[in-house]
């Protein structure tokens, strides 16, 4: 037979397992006969006063009192038994180990069926502990009743035992609707499972859980989601066993909304900051449009397209307007793959034509963002007459749609379109504002790209028109030349070269570089080129020609300077007279392949003023090469100029080839795919070397 559990332990354990609160205050229970003789003494009495039952049963209850205490307890108990009234009071008992102990006692009569006299049932507890619990209880009751924080007490099975008025108001249910039920039963539209997991964790570990978020809807506000900050603390009995959980809840819906809005604002600012860095840095129309589409996905939309007026994409001006409809070329699209939405939309490079009555055209003509927050069959019906695409978007999950026109300098340049399929909700006013700001920044970049392209083309055309169109060198000189414009309109400028016939069978070879960029530098280069052609035919000495060019620059409203290299060559004798004005030194290649950079006085650039130029006389053997170039050929970012000049001489020392092949080789090896500066190159073979075979 198994040992039976004492009834007190059985009751206490059952109460604790049920989530009860027994055991918070140890209470001794004893019983006396009508004459005050102790007839029952439980374990709590033994723990409270130290006496085992055999030591105390049969003694008068007055024997428990402190020797100096009032001995009227027996009379009070007797009166209780006789009159049938209960008594409550404070007495000083005598503990077995010899110290006094103040007790609160409660006594009530128990009628005896056999003798008619009443026995007395007495309950006793440590008076100090009782007063402490009563004080704590008073504070707790006040806090519980008046606190604006929602408070709930739950048992170990996570059933509500008590809720305060604040929580009743939060949940919209009275206390009676909570008691005995679990959270999921009371509030099915909140994340109850997550909350109960947190409370089980607290019961198991004893560690509080703080600021766990509960969200959802309650009967207090059934049509609106709210958020609460919940904290859970385990409650224990004196033995350390868990007997329940205290939950405190604070409604933080407004703070959460403010936080979410602040976070959304930070994300918008971050996106706009990223847009200012990423969009338009290349000044290329197609790349700028694609950058806008890629920036919007997935931070703003699940898919995006960017369409630019077809006239702009062709390099023309925007056009007369939208009254007759609009043609748009798709230059941006994201994501490029892996999206059912993108598979439906027109591919990159496709030109889309919309009549004047189409919603697409009307949205552009309105010059403001267009939003369909909830895309459905009714919303796409107006566009069905013009295209089937909108109706095809519904089955793949597109539920929200917006367009933002691309407007810069009061010109409509195109439109960006955004699609949402994710369950985050429809586009809202904040999304429309963000899309408009992104579109505005992209429009400025697209317009800058348009203007850049136009200015770049203008500068290139001007530059090329001022270079010699047909070079016919005198007999005895063979020439090849190249001009390579810079990739950036800001770098296109005043590089030029020329070959002129002079009296007596001589020739002038010249190359120069106006130190400026853009159309202004190209125009100055044109003036210098025309001046050199006129002055050279007068057969002026090189020094005199330099001073005349200085005067030409002095006549300009804005100061400009230029480097210049001028060589007068007699092909019959190989005699050369070379003057240098701050220009890179020319290279000479002898018939035997020896390469040298000619050691000439560097001079100062034209336009500096106050310079006396000097001319160097030298003779080149028949078949020698004279290589003249601008600094764009030998200067590169991050490279040492001496190393670049060494590379030039190495390339010139390679086996003989045609002059055109030599020019191509120099450009290929010394210039990257995208040149940072204009490059002009002029190569001349002086006379004929009888030992050198003709070039292939």
C-alpha cells in the first residue's frame, strides 16, 4: 500500500495546481472541547508554535499563552461556546523554544451532537505576517482598482482569476466574461497563442517577460487594430512554487503609429538620399530610367516601369504636346526577370502609343500623380478599350497601381508606373508623395541627360567641323591623324591639328589644345585654327606666328589659354624648325627604330603673355617619323606621366607598320574605352628611307 498524503498537503497541492492562492499565509488550526482542552492540533500549528500533537493535545488552551499574558482567553472561549458567538483578537503565545510570539486568532463554536455543549475551532496566524499581508493587500487593491494600466491575474493554467477596471475597458468586456477563461477564448482576434507562449515561459523559468507586443481587435473597438505592450511576472507561494502570473498591459497604439510613421519617414528620406546618389549620375537616358525603376523595387513597389517620350529617346525635342496622343518608349523596368507582372508588361525598348482619350495620356496631361488604391475590374474597365494589359494584371495579384509623371522645367518627359502585389496593403498618400518626389528627381536627371546629349552632339559637331576636312600634305610627307572626343561633354574642348602647305615645298605641322571644355573651348579652337591657317601662308617665322596667336587670345572677352606645337619641315632636306608653347614634347622615330622625345624648350602656353618663344632647328633622316599629340593621349588619372611617356616610346619602337596602323595601335593601348579628355594625334613620315620597304 502506498503512503497516503496528509489532507493538508493534498488540499494545498490541488489548490496550487488549480491556480489557487492557498499557502500565502500559514494558518494554524486547532480545536478544543467546551472546557478549553485541546483536542486537535494540525501540522501548521506545529510549524507555527513548535509543539508536536502529543505534546499539546489534552492541555488547556490557556497553557499556550505567555506567562505574562492575560489569562482571560479561556473565559472568552468558554463564553464563545456558551453564547455561540465567534471571537477575534491578538494574544501572545509561548513558542516551544522559549520566545514569545504574537498571534492573531479567530475562534468559532462547533456544536456537539452528542453532548449539546460546543467545541471551539480556533485559527491562529503570525500577527506580524498577517498585518503585512493586509497592508500589501490594501496597496495592491488600490493599485489594482485605480491603475490606468490593465492588470490581470491568471492561474497556472493561464485562466483569468481577476482583471482590473482598466483591462475591462481595454478589452471591452466585464470581469465576469474573463474569469475562468483563457485569452484565446476571451479575445479570439488577438495574437493569443504568442502571448500564452510568453506566459508559459515565465511560469517555467521565473524570468519576467517585458514589452511583448499584443495586437489585434477587441470588443472595445472591433473595427480598428490596436497594439499593447504586455509584461508578465510569475507569482510564487512561500515555498517558491509558481501559483500564477500577473500580466500588465499598456495601450501603445498611438505611440506605435507614431513610431511606424517616423520609421516610414526615415525610410523615405533614405530612399530619396539614395536616389540623389544613384539616379542620373551617368547622364545617360536609358541608364537613368532604369535606375529609377530599380530604386523603386522593392522599397516602394513590387514592379515598376519608366517610359520616356519617344521623341526624347530618338534624341529630338519633347514635341508639341499630348493633344494628339502620346508615344512612349520603355527605358526602365524592374525587376527584369522572375515576376509575373513584368512578364505581362511591354519589354524594354518597346514604343507604346496611346491615343488622346486613353487614361494613360490623360494622366500625363493632368501633370500630377494618378492613384488607383484598389485595382479591380471596375477600375480597369475604362482602359480596356485601348489595351488589355490592365485586365491581365488582376489575375497575377496586382491590387494597387499608381503613376507619377516625369516633369522637368515645365516639360512632360514621360511617366513612371508602380505596381503592388504584396500583402502590405494598397498605395497610400505617403506612397504617392514619395513616388512624386522620386519621379521629380529622375525627371531632372532625364532632362539633364537630354540636354547633355544635345550639347555633347553640338560640341562634337562643332569640334569636328573645325578640324581640317581634307589634309593634302606636300610631296615628300606622308601623314595620318586621329581625333577622339571625350566621353563627357564637359571634357570636349579645343584639341586640333592641321597640316599646311608652305612656299618652297615646305609644310607646317601643328597641333594644339585650348585649355577649356565644352562649346566655348571648341569655338576658341576654331578661331585659333583659322588664324594659324592665315598666318602660316604669310610664311611668318614661328616666333612671330606665336605672338600673333597671343594677340588673338587677348581679343577674347574671357581669358583663355592654349598649348601649341608648330613645326616647319622641308621634306627634301629633313630640316625642321619646331616651336613649343607649353605643349607635350613630340616624339621622333629614326629609320632604324630608335625613339626619342625631342628635347625642346617647353615654353609657356599661349595666352599667358610676356613670353619670348624660341625655335629649335634639327634635321630628321629620310623616313623618320614625327609624332605629335595632345595630353589626352598620355595623361590618365592615377598614372605617372613619365610611365605613360615611356609606354608611348615603347609602342613607337615596335616593328614598322603603316601610319594608320600606328595611330590605331597608340589609341588602342594608351586610351581606355571611355576617354577622360579629347585626344588629337598627328603622325608624319618625313622623306623616304630607301632601306625601308613600303608599308603594307
